[in-house]
C-alpha cells in the first residue's frame, strides 16, 4: 500500500508563510507607528487593559495633538456602541462634535454615529433630533433610513409613510411594500377607533402603493364585517384567492363567521372544502374540518381529511384523519387510535407555526412585521411542517 507523505509538507510551508506575513506586518506597523504620538499607545494600552475611560482620555489627547486621528475617535465610539456601552460612545462622539475646527464632512459623520448611539440606547427623541440635522450630504440617506426605523418603533405610521416616500425620491430602493403596510397600520387603528371611512381611505392608499397587499384586502373585509355588511366582507375576503391563495388560511375562519351570520353556513363549508381541495394546507383543513364535521357529520369530515392527507401528507393532517377515525371506531380500536393521536399532538402542540424567511424567527401567531428583524411580510402565511420546525 502506498502512503502519500506529500501532505506533510503543508505544515512547514504554511508555517513559513505565516512567519513571513507576521514579519511584514510588524515592519509596516513599526514604520507607521513612528508617526503616532505616545498618547496613542497609552490609549491602546488602557483599552487592552479594559480601562476604556482612561483610554478615551488618552485618545482625546491624541486627537488634540494630531487632528489626523479623528478616525480613531470613530473607531473607539463604534467599539463602545458595539459593546453596548452607549453612554461612552455618546461621550466620544459628542466630544468630536464639540471641536470648533471639525470639517463639515466629519461633523456629519459624527452626528450620524451619535444618532446611532442614541438609537441603540433607546433615546428615540434624541436620536430623531440628531438624524434630523442630517438633511443633506453623504449621511442624509442613512439618516432617513434611521428615522424610518425610529418612526416604526414609535408606531408613528404617518411619519413612516412620509419618510419612506422621501427615501424613494432620494434614490433608495422601492418601498411600496412597506408604505402599503404603514397605510394598513393606520387603517387598523381607524378600525379600532370605529372610524370605518378613515380605514377605507387608508386601505385604498395601501392598495394603490402595492396592489398585491393582501392585508389591505383582509382589512377591507374586516371594515365591512364591522359595519354589518357580511356579504360585502365575504366578497372582499374571496378576493384573497386571486391576489395570493397562500393567504387563504388567514380568512377561512372570518369567511365561516360571515356566512354563519347570513344563515348560509353550508355555502361557507362548500367554499372552504373547495379551497382545501385546490390549495392543500393544514390551516385551511383545520378550519374546514371543524365546520364540515358540525354541519355534515363525521363521514364528510373524514373524507375531507383523507383527501388532504393523500395530497399533502403531514402530522397535522394525520391528527385530523385520526380524529375522524376515532369518531367512527369501536373499542378497543378506539383506544389505540386515541393513543396515537395523543402522541402526535404532544409532538406537535408547542412547536412554532410561522417562520420568518428573513431571520428565521418562529412564532405561533402570524405577524405582518417580524418581531425578530422588523421586516415586513417576511412570514409565509403557512405553518411550518412540525417535524421540520423541530430540526
Ligand atoms: Zn424576521
């Protein structure tokens, strides 16, 4: 048997390369460091010894001696902010701003950093005021983005809309999706305050910004249902199918309630059954199953669950199928089936349902804005297959 010893050469070769690289870096550093004042090294020493206050004092001295080291302040400020020491980051950047001879571009940079310090510290008013001072220049776009974040945190949707529109005119990426969602937020507030006309106006603006916005369609149905117009609400919610059928589970229960209010529950059950047939989904099945069982009995519900399982086998569908079989079974088979259902339910009950496609945040409730990354419409409106979610 031949043994390949050539790879043993890699170790000394890699070592030699590392030694040469280190020597080169050291030489460069030494030639550069001869130009730096002693305070720089004192500051660095304090920093390495985790004495950031003394380090700041030393670095401030460096900046006084040599204006070229403004970058050092920025590096230090960022370092503190990243470590969560926002009060120190604020001090560093305020100190820079206090300098009378600071060039305009550096002043803007310092303001931008200071705004971020305030934002990270949760001092939203002061962050807003700081970013508001950056109306033009290299940091204007970044400042407007930060302002948008602030208004979203404050749930100031009118200002969010204004800022997003301004960002678009400044050359940022299209923000139609976000703007439509901000209008939906305003519509929801109006609905809660029992101002249906205001809500309808906002929803129109939402769909104008983004015709694909399903939430506006769902809310338009909510506005009509709240006003007692159940037929109108049904018409709105049915439009979800052509807009984006994957959102149908979000309106399934609403549709059934509206049909029931009109005394046409059977029609609602037919509609949901046809949805389950065309768009297999556990969430749709959950709603349809219950109503079909109540209205048409166990056999009809069993057929529904079986058809769904054949199309898209998964544990949630299996639970429904077992429930249908339990209803029709005699002892002792019934006991066995109940045991199986209990085991599957235990396996699936506490697992999250929805997963953010942007950051992976999982939640049992559906969110239009992800609580993890604050992205809009980042949740797929279908539940994650429970087995996949636990892996
Ligand atoms: Zn997310």
